[in-house]
C-alpha cells in the first residue's frame, strides 16, 4: 500500500523511488529545477498541487514558502485520488482520511 502524505498546509504528496518514476515512464528529472532528482536527494516527491514530481531540494524550498489555499484543497479532494492512482497504481492510502 502506497502512502499519500499531507504537508503542514494540507497538500498531498508521495515519496517516490527512482524505480517508481521509471515505471510510469518518467526520466527522473525534477519538474521544478530540471536537474536529475537523485542529484538533489535520495527520492522524488510527487505533488498533485504542483502537477509534477520534484527533487527533495525543491520540495524543501516549496515547503518553506507555501501557503494554504482552501480553494486548492477543495479541488485537491476532487482530483488527487485519480492523479495518484494514475502514477502509483490502485493500492494507495491517504493519510488522515
Ligand atoms: Zn528540483
């Protein structure tokens, strides 16, 4: 069962190994900085609200400045399950649900 976690603002994210990224056809390049994900940490972070998979460095940068928007959270509840299942398979579990 793959865990979908929630950050301090309420946004979902999943920790993903390089093999999981390759499994969905990704190349392991950070969607934020464009560098190989393994160069800036050990794992990737798949984030629905950002629409991509980013490296740990970019995730930490985002975490230090992100804000909670109720509109995003409402849309997230509607759309995120399908998004994560599409990338990670049907066996996912959301924290706090
Ligand atoms: Zn990055």
